[in-house]
C-alpha cells in the first residue's frame, strides 16, 4: 500500500536501528526519504537501500545538536527535495550512569542530542510546515521518559522533555493542519539493547507482559500509521510501543 506516495520524509538518526527501520518503512509506503545521520557513510548506506526500493533518497551528515549544522542541512533538504511532508526526530544517544557519578558532559551530551536536537530540527522546518498547512511531525521518545530508570536520569529527562515539547508544538501547529505526535518505544532489539548482559535482559523481560523485546519494525509500523492519512485527527499524543510495560 502506497500510503505515503508523493511525499517527502526527513528521518534523523536514520543510519541504524529504529531510524533505519522507519526510513525503509516510509520508502516501502511510497515516500522519498532524506536520511540524516551523524556520518555520511551511515546516511548513504540507508539511502542506497531506499533507492534499491525504487524511491528517491538523499543522504546528509548532520550533528543535530549544532544549530548551524541543522539550519544548513534544512536549507539544502528543502532546496533538493522541494518540500518536506513528514519529519521524524529520532536521533538519540545514551550516556548511562548513576546521578551521583554522572558528569556534566554526559548530561549535556544526552540532552543536547535527544531534546535540543529535536528542537533545532523542528524549528528549522517549522515555517515550511506552517506555510504549506499540512504535514506530520513524529518525535521518538521512550517509555523511560514516562517511568524513569535507574542510571538513566539524563536519558529519562530528555525523553520526558520530548513529550512536553511534542504537546506544545502540536498546539502551535494545529491551526495549520500539521499533526505532532510522539512514539514511546519500550525495549527494542537494537545496538543499544544488545549491550545489555543476560541477567539484566532477564530482569527486563519480567516487566514486559508480552514477554519479549520489540523489533525496530514494530516502531516503524507505528510511525507509518502516524504519518498516514489514517492518523489525520490525532495530534499531541504519545503512542507507546512497549509490549505492555506502561498501562
């Protein structure tokens, strides 16, 4: 089904994991995709996968925490693609550690990428969305932003902040016909979760009613729904994709 035919999507953090899955899902749904990642190599790799599906793709290396880098990339994306119909703010990092031992640098790195990055990228495309009076913005938060997690106070703060950001921007853009929603994934099988030891994985699984980790594809399916016309009357919401962790 070509739910996104003739649409242009921008996906940050598209080089791997959830971002890659969303970019490929959108392309399969008919969209052309601008792949944004920290490195040109990762962006280009996913862009080539999208081209293999018969869709247009562009690759951009962007540090989403840097205002100049973001604004320059946004200008080029709009010039190269002509428009942007869908924006997915997915870029994110972790720097885990107990609060008493967490450095200022680790706090700043996570907040700058996960929260400030979404602010900078959304702001860079805000006028374009408002002017065309249509569009979808999807922010990838986390269940950790809803329930917290020991050793992840910086990550939890960034993802909780992203929810408040989502709801505020949804109110600002509603009159322009632009919807803004968040997805809060639970524990998804990605590079991040692959680093967990078996004991910790077993403990986490006990908290998930469905008894298994999710796949990046599960989050991509949710993003495709929110990006489609089927979700035209949904804005300012948080969709959890977590196997029942948060009820």
